[in-house]
């Protein structure tokens, strides 16, 4: 078995604060990791530190960029055990996103529609929550509490198959012991 991680985080960016003001939710961002040491996460967000309008598929590091700037903000880290085959399929899917990096964009129009409960799917456009929900839905192991295009970061808490393994400062999400039964590659 392999482990997939889902990280809910609070980013103190202008966009993050706006989302939290609108939703009154603790977390405003979600990422996914296939990394046993939980250093690298994937999501949809800004591609440039100081320009939220240039956004799309990204690789996030816990100790760099926005995560580093928000290292004392709260987060919640969840784990999902998957078979080797499903893990390999998720790796291949993420590689496909990298291979077509320029094609993927942030679903800016989806933000207000999602929060109004109006599903809005656009080819090659995702919100962070829509991307992670798609990855989990592709495993076939998770029951999403809402349709994919209506998923918001806080909705991941309601996925019964995800196991909470850490809450605390974002900068420490990789510091806690690896849970029993997890691969230590």
C-alpha cells in the first residue's frame, strides 16, 4: 500500500483572506501529495508569488513560496491508503498535468459560482478543491460529499476515507512521525 496526502491550509494572501471572509471557513486552500516525506504538494493556485492573476497548476513546497510565508498558519493533513496501481495512476495523471502545464489555468469564474452552488466546469480550468477532488475521485476509493465542481477546501473534512494525521502550523506538517503502516521510501 501507498499513501496519498491531502493538505488543507490557510494562506494569508489577499485571495485567501477574501475567501475566508466570504465563507467563514478555517481553511481556504487544498493540495495533494504523493510524496512519502510530505515535502511536495500539487494544486491550482498562483504561479507567481506576487501576482495572483497568473495562476494554474502548481507544485508547492512546504518550505518555500506561499507555504513558507504562511508557515505559522493552521493546516490539517489527511492520509489515504491506496494500492500500488492506483498510486501509479495518480503519478501518471500528475505527470500529464506537467506535460501540458501551459494548458491548465485557474478557474477564476468558478470561484463565485462554486460558492453560490452553481457547478461550472471548464476544460483545463480548476480551483484547488476541484483539482484535488478530481484526483481523489479518480482513485475510486473516496466518496465526495458534493459534486466535483462544487467542492470547497472545507468539504474534504467530510470525506470519511481520509484519515486526519496532523493539525497545527503549516511549517510543521512534515515534522510529525509517519503513521504506522505507511511506506517510508
